[in-house]
């Protein structure tokens, strides 16, 4: 028997079912009919909330980005590099647990403007948080801002490579990411090697 839920709860339920399926299968193998069946709703109701599979995926990706951003707060009282490994670990944990979702966003939907806008927004928030925590201002902030955004794209690309080929370990992935940022920023600002 189908249960009536308030719209916000139903939307969350559909996103949860979608997230499970997108994590378990490649994007092309996820069928809206299966989402509806697993959620115990009609296809018509599912399509009322999400007009297409890409719309459902966008909702799933936005929810995941919000959760990751919640785990990626930076404390301005602690050096950014001291906090960076934990923030990277949170992202890598998500990527590993949701391999197919991450690959879909970065491969199958790499040309999709909506999905890429979600990714760009997430990266912009991360960049802003890192710059704010570092307490940078003026022209040095602009220089570091460009380097941090480039680094975030590098991290995303390297994580996709790791998920695809697993030619290096998870620890090596994190260490390469931290080292790349140290190398990029070391040319323009003084970096405390201990933190």
C-alpha cells in the first residue's frame, strides 16, 4: 500500500532512492521506472517531482554537494593546511562510496550545463571558504584565488582518474592533492610547513 507523504518528505525519499541507484549503477543503467518502483510511487508522481532522469540526478548531486560542503568548513583559527587532509578525506570518502555518481557527473554528464553549474558552484564555495580561512586580502587573495580554483579542478580530475583506474592508493591521492596545493601556493605566499 502506498503511503501519502508531505511533498518535502516525498521529494527527499525520491532523492534518497535516486542516490542509492546512481551510486550502485552507471548513469545509463538507472531507469526512472526502477526509482518509482523502489520508492513505491507511480511513475506519474515521480515525473511530477523530477521531469527527467537528469533532473533527478541534479537533485541527488545538489544534495550530495550540500552534505559535502557541510563537512568542509574551515576554522580561521587553524592553518588551512592543517585542516586540508580532513576536508579531502571527506570528499574522497564520498567519491569512493558513490563512484558511479561521481563518474556520471564528470563523464556521462560532463557536457550538461546544469550538472556542471552545480559542480562550479560547489568549487566556488570551497574556494571562498579556503580563502576566508587563510585571511588573505588584496592582490595576494586574487592570485591565491586563481591557484586554489585551478587546484580544485585538479583534485576533481585526479579523483576521477583514481576512481576509473585505481593506479595509486587513496593515501597517495590525498598526498598528491595536498602536495599540489603546497607547490602552487609556495611560489606566491609563505607556507607554514608544519600546518
